[in-house]
C-alpha cells in the first residue's frame, strides 16, 4: 500500500498523468467532433461524456498539484470516470459480440477507458469532498442519463442503437453504482484518506 501511495503522490508521476489526461481529453473532444456538429447547442455539454469526465479529472489532478482541493470537481471526476470508463469498456465488448469484430481503435478505447475508471478509484483517497458535492455530481450524472436516453443524445456506437433500451437501463444502474462508489470512497466517515 505504501508503494502505491508513493507512486500516486509522486509529483513527476502526477504531472505525467496530468499531461496524458489533458491530451486524452483533447483527443476525446475531437473524436466526438462529427456528433457534436449535429448536436443542438443546448445539448452540447452533455454529449461528449468521456472527454468531459477526463476533463474533470485533469482539473482535479491539477488542483492536487497546486495544493487545492476542489470538492465538486473531484466528485464529478470520480463519479464520471468510473461510469463512462466502465460504460465504454462494456459497449466496446458488446460491439465485439454483436458485430464479431472490434478494431484496434475499439481495443484502444477499452484500455484507455478502463484506465479512466481505475485512476478515478486510485485517486479517490486523495480527494476531499462534502456531501453537497456528491449530491450535485449525482444530479449531473442522472441528468445526463435523461439527455442521453430521453432526448437520444447518447454516444453513437455502430449497431448498438438496436439495443438502446437495454443500454439505457444498464446505464441508469451504472450511474447508481457510480454514485454509491463515490460516496463509499470519498464521503463516508470511515473512508480511506491519503
């Protein structure tokens, strides 16, 4: 446990992780470019899910590097990194099952999004947030479900639109799990703190 803390708290490692996440965030917004061009302006903040999650983490990590604790950003980071990280892994595996194929880009998305979910969990003990931060982040996360599956602004994935009701149901419960995990790791009184 000490070695893990030593690695995660190492400033050179944190700066490297900051740069990786910043570049990944920029790439993610570029990846969403074609969908964003067709998106009504009112929905724009809610469409690029994964890059926005990594943006939250990039800002939260920068806060740690300069000695600041931005609880709301940290809550949004942990919650959305886990949710969209796991969501993208599952959707890419589902694409493989449905189509029988997954491109190198799909495998890259599996690895990078699993990394997103993992880094949120690993840095959760460094974050300091209040219950109100958890509530606001939870509202953002559930509101995003409404935008995605009521207003149909979900990320476009090959033939997965054929299963959109099932995906919407899965995503709702993934949001609930993400809220619980954020509470468990960041808000509950007996949580691990580094």
